[in-house]
C-alpha cells in the first residue's frame, strides 16, 4: 500500500490505482484497501468502479461509515439520488461517522432544497474536522 500512497501523493493517480488493484487482488478481504481503491477510482471520475469496490468493502464490513459515505457519493454521481440518500443516512447514523459523511449528506440535502438540513450537516462536519474548511467557509457555516 505504501507505494500506491506515494504515487497518489505525487499526483500519479493512475499508477496508484494500478498498484492498489494489485494490492486488492492479493488481499481481497482487506476493507481499508478496497476503500482506498475506491477513492482512487473516484479521483479518476470512475464512479461505477468506485461503487463496485465500495460494495465489496461493505459486504465485508456493512457498518463502515466512511465506505458508506463514499458509496453515497458514487451513487449520486451515477444519478441514483435515492440510493445515495440511503447510504448517506446510514453513514451519519454510525457512531464513528466521519466528517465526510455529513458533507455528502449536506450536499444531497442542498440538491434537494433542504438548506436548513444542509447547514446543520455542515456545522456537524465542521465540529468533527475543522481543518477540512477554510477560514471563510468556517465563518459562512457558523452564520448559516
């Protein structure tokens, strides 16, 4: 995995994905590797491939909130708003829900016209990981 990480950090996402595919072939039941593969597939605008990797990860660990949040994003990219909504709800319902889960649900809520829900989710994401947001974004979220 370390080599794939180095490629990704160097901006060589295709090479990183190639390495991560090999890693997941060698260790097909390692959820973290499947999720990392999905992240790379997502970065290359391959939501169908990302969703396939995430579905495999979720078969192995159904309550993994990060995988569920990424699956929501992939489903949304594929036009499945209902499925994305279900995945986003499952992700934020997890006790270990990452900030990304709230960010994805906030985006979905915004797309559906739920500004109040969107603002609440962004505030929760900000509480969990303030470093994800610029100073300007933090001010805007606090004022919403």
